[in-house]
C-alpha cells in the first residue's frame, strides 16, 4: 500500500491549548492537547494505511481495523477516508508536523503520539511502536457512534511511566484465558501498560504441586500464552505472589503449617528457614514464566506478625524492624533473578526512619506501592512521602471500591483515584497500579470497568483527571452509546450508594445488606436504619435498569456483558430496598390478622384470611422475596460464566439457594398458619413464625 500525499487541513499556527476541544469529542484518556476539526462521514468505510510498517506497527493497524470493523465500518477501500500510521522519522511525518507547527518534545519519545488532519482523513504519528499503538487507540475513539471520523489535531503523552491494574485472582473469581485476553485488549485500548495478576495460591508451581486448587488456578502454559499475547498490546504482565502475608490457603495445608506465624494462619514466620526457601522456589518459577522486569512479593497486611512464632523477636526489636529485616532477606534471596521487587507499602510506611535507614542496595532493588482505597481529606502524603524521602521508587495504588459490594461504589472510587494519583504524580511516584479485590468472592469484573477506565485516565492525564469529563465520555467511548443513558445509569447507581453512605452510615450498598435476613435481630436493627430511604434507593436502582434498557433499544452497543453486570447490580440494589419494605408489610399484615382473629365482627374476621393471603399467595409478599433471589441467582450465574471459570461459583450460588430456601420455608410456615385458620379459626403468634414486630413508625 502507498501513502497518499498528505494534504493538511487548515490549523492555527499556535501551540495547542490543553482541552480546547469540541463538545462532540469523547475521549478516554483525554489527550493533553486537542483541537477538533470538521468530522468526516465514514459510513462507507475507511482506508488504513501503514507505509514502511514494521511488525509492531502493522499489528497496531490491524488492531485498529478490527475494532472499526466490529462497529460496522468496512476497512479496505482505497477511496475511503484514510487513517495513516507513521513514524516521526519518516519524511511524511516530518512534513505534516512542520506544516501544522507541531513540536515533538523529548517527553513524547517513549509513548507519545500526534494526530493531524491529513487529506481526507487523519495521520497518526509516533516515535516508537508504543506511541503509534496509543495513537491508534485514540483514532478508534475519534470514530463516534454515528460513524463520523473527527479529524482532530492532538499532541499527547502520558504523565506516569507505569499505568496498570492489579487483578485479584485468589479470593474467588479466576478468569478464563480467553477473558484475560479480552482484559488485555481493553486495558491496552485505554493506554494501560501493566497487568498484574494477584496470587495467593492460584498459580500452579511445579515445585509446589499441592498449593493450587484444581480448576481454579493458572497453569504455566496459560500464563506464557497470556504474556506473549499481552506483549503485542504493549502490556507487561507482572505476577504478584504473596510471600509474607495473605498466604492462608497455602499455610492451611499441614505440609506448610510449620511455616505459619500462627496455627494455620495467613502470615509466613520469618524465623523459619523454610519460609525463604518456599518463596525462592516460587519466584524462580515465576521468573521463568513471566519475563517482566518486575516481580511483586506482596507483603501487605502482615497483621499476625509477632503474635506467634516471632513474638519474642517482635517484643525485643519492634514490629517494623522485624518486618523490614525479613523483607531484606526476601529481596536478597531473589537478587539473582535480576528483577525489581515490588512490595505493598502499608507496613513499612509506619516506620519512616527505619525505611530511610535501609541499605542503599535494598532501596535500589525495590519499588514500594503505597495503597489506600478511601478518600483522604488530608491528602495521601503518608502513603507516598516515606518512600520518596528514603530514595525508594514508588507507585500509587488506589482502588475501584468493588469489594463486598452489590455494585462498585464509584463515589468512593472517583474521590480516591483522582486525588491519590494526582498526588502521586506531584510527589514523584513513577507509576499507578489500580486495584480490584474480591474479598467475599462475589465480585464480577464486568462491573468494574467504570473504575478501571477512570484509573487509566487518571494515570495518563496530568494532575486531577476531571470526573465530569470522564462521566460524559464513558458511555460513548466504552459502549458506543450516543444517547447518554449509560452515563446516567452509572450516576443513578452512584446516587443509590451516596444515599446509603450519607444516611445509613453502616453500609453503602454492601453485600451485608443484600444477604442479611431481615427477620433476624441483626436484620431488624439494619431495617430500622434503612427504612426511611428504601423507596428512594429503589427508585435510583430502577432508573438505572430503565436507562440501560432504553440505551439498548436505540443503539447497537458494545461491551454488553458490562451492561448486564450493571443491570444485575441495579437489581440487587433494588432487592435490598424491596426486602426491607416487604418485611415491614408482612409484619403489619400479620399484626392485623392477629388483632382481628378474635373479633366478633364478620368483616373484621375476614381480614385475617385476606391478610394471610397478602403475605402468602399467588402475589404474596413472601413470593416476592423468593422470586427476587431466584431471579438474581440465575442472572448472577450467567454473568459469572461470561468471564470466570466454574471454580468457586458454587460458593456464591449456594448463598442464593439457601436464601431462596429460607423464603420457601417461610412460605410453608405461613401456609400452615392459613390451614390452621381454616380449621380452628386461630393462627400462631408472630413470634412462633419468626415474624418481627411491626415498625414503630408504621401506620397499622
């Protein structure tokens, strides 16, 4: 293929102003400098040109073509509008940038790119394969849902060198290899360059064959295939194997129990020689599978340290000294592997003087990851400064706030990621490793893309990535939604979370509220707290469902599995409100039936049967709760299997089944009470059936 001579569209000769863009442009991450020119209709297709391409640039061109083809845009016609990929050292690129008065600076060399109007299309220019690839990812987004190519002028490069995602593969969900490849494609399309799978026991080791659960672990062959696949997308896979804390599943085996700080605990005992030996064996294997320049040893939340085998040592020297001493031994043991060692910084940060006094050889060998997942009104300096002051490279690790939630709390996510990442940039950290965690094993990664993509924007963009800007772009960029309804649905879920956080205090849409039995003492207490807000909570959740469904009707949307997860999250939030509402209604109906069973007035006595029928019947309140849990169970199973292996799924479905069975058993008890009324004109007390007393504020 031959590159047509570039004909530049008119553009001002001044330096581009950051974010001087048309309201039509929706981009994630938002480029540093952008100006939107007239859009070109590409409904009849585009021509992707890549003159003098090497293998990597050709891959970027093919990836761009596949993405557009999947959106219904044909790629091949030589007469169609053109997207040309080129390197900065080509004559065409030099001429194009000169004519547009675009300056290429040194900070753009590694991953930066330029996009310029060129002839009947655009030119994408990069100095490296990564730069060309990232320019092509932006080019994808310049083609909107209406099949218009925006001939933007863009100059762009990342703020942070490392932009990644830490993915918890050890607390339940273990993705299929096919889904991991999809993750890689999505992460790369939003300019992330690191994927870090988190292992406690779910990586298969030839030297330790006992550890990994059958059907719920990653084989060396699959890992190598993923590494090779990710490299094409300019993503480095950094394995994280916990090597100090968070190794309970491993230590639960009797074979490893001597290495446990406390009996069958979760922390390795530093005083046991076998602890270092085991760590070394695992990381030798990891180094042979993952050619990354980094290895991650975890070492966070070693809360049991000093409570068992090392108590005497900790009592004598202090927790920080014992912790850092063992960290030095781990790093020294792994030194022959010639990798930078990553570790979580939550323990060491509390002893900044000890960190500063560490040997320079240790400091040069490690990278500290400060992690904190909540907003911090006073700032994030405590998670950054100890390492900067000590001369240790640091990355920041915010969180998507997806753990133990029916749907991620994106209010918390935005406030955490925005400020933490910006302060990390300003403080001198070189990377951001955003995190998703599955503490209770119920998480669905297809619920998490909103936070993952915002993390990508925050890591790439300079300073505080504007939240409204991201919110207005997300639906269009990720889902191809031109209606704005997906963006509004996400906001409705945020309003639901905010309602609970502001008013309920004890929870903000957690799984606790979803699973708690509202007839139990704990459930009755929670019901007293949530009762004033159930209606508003449900309305927000139901609006989210409606908005998603309306968006689906008006467009051929992308990433529909994520929309299924959003709708499921909304249904679960709605069921939280319904459960507590229905509990009050059942209590009121049964109180009415009990009150009228001894009445001499026929019309009063008729209320007994009708009240019991309202509780248990074709449209009974108990049936509503049975149906709610059985429906969400089926939807949850479908959502799980779209990304994860069957491993662990039964643990979660069992909760749905047990909860459904709970309401079925209550249906049977009330049915028995109905038969008793027919036979004896008496009914059991509410206490005998377990029905709580009516709420004090309710009208009887």
